[in-house]
């Protein structure tokens, strides 16, 4: 159990609750949980406590913090629970009837709760600020000690999938690069109409000079020469269909003739 840390030099305020209809023994068990803690930590402990006196102790703590803010202008994040104790109050006596005309005593006990809050020392405030800044940095980075391993496991499959995609795309790029030179060579070898005309003119000049040379020139190996398409055969014109014979029109009798 942490000892009382209040001194005369530190500014402090108190709040008291009197004549609480609960045993002092039960209240002391709750006060032992928050003695020496910061106000924020003490509030969390009391909010999640399952003991019934915790609700009343939380009200007393809130009142003490409000007194410090109003009287000494000390914010709640700089306060701690310095002193917390419960004194016994007056006991209310009641009677319960029993067998054979007897009666037994009922003791309804009360208590007085006192909580003193004081300002944290300078060393404690600096240590707390460093701790809060470190915790805030970890939260901004997304580093949580309890979930670090889980984050690493989830990141591993994603990294594996990201590496497989570029490797699969690499062969396609190589195939495309191999096809480009062949297409370029075909485009260079195919002769155009102007080349054919120049070859025919050279053949004619060779014949006039007495030397016969063909217009064929050896092509480099690996080149592709486009073959000329065969001339389309002339098809006889379709015979004209015989003129349609004139059919005599039906003569309809006039209205007067038929009669």
C-alpha cells in the first residue's frame, strides 16, 4: 500500500463525505486501490471497480479535483491522490425479533470519507510528460507492443504478392522486345513501286549494252521478301437476264357495257 505523500509545502485540497451508510471497512478496501495514483488513473480504477462504495468514492474524488481547480487553479492532469482514508461514524442500532420473545441487535454502521489531492512534483511531471510523448509517438507510428507481431504477419503475405507481379510481367516484356527487330527487318526488305521501276530500267540498259543480266539481286540471309499476289482472273460478264415478256393487262368491263 503506497504511503501518504502529502506535505505542507505542496498545494493541496480536500473533499469529505460524512455519514455514508456503509461500513468503513468496505470503503477502505476501495481507497487502498487509488491511494498515490494520478487523478486520471484513479478515475479509471473506480469506474471499472465492481464494489458498491466505488461510486461514492468517485464522487468525493471529483469534488476534490473541482476544489483544486476553483481554489488553486491547478488542472486535473497535474493532481494525484495524496491522502485517502475513511473514519467510522455513528452506528445506528435497530432490533430484530427472534424466537421465544427475544430480540437481537442490528448495527447499521456509517463512515466519513476524506480524500486529499495534491499537485505532482516537478520531477514527476517531467517523467510523466516524457512517458506521454513516447506513447504518442508510438501511436502516430502505428507501433503497438501487443500487436507488433500480428502486423508483421499481415504484412508478409502482402509483400509476397507484390513481388510476384513484376516477375510475371518481365517475360512478356522480353517477348515484345524480340518481336520488334523482325518487324523492322521486314519493313526494310519489302520493295516499293519505285524500287521495282528502277530494277526494270537497269535490265533494259544491260540488254542494250549486250550483256544480259537479270534484275534479281541476292538478298541478305534472314530477310523476308513479300511475294506478289497473283492477278485476279477475269470472269465473263454475267449474261443479261431476258427481258420480261409483256403480259396483257386484264380488261375490266365498264359499268355501262356489262349491262
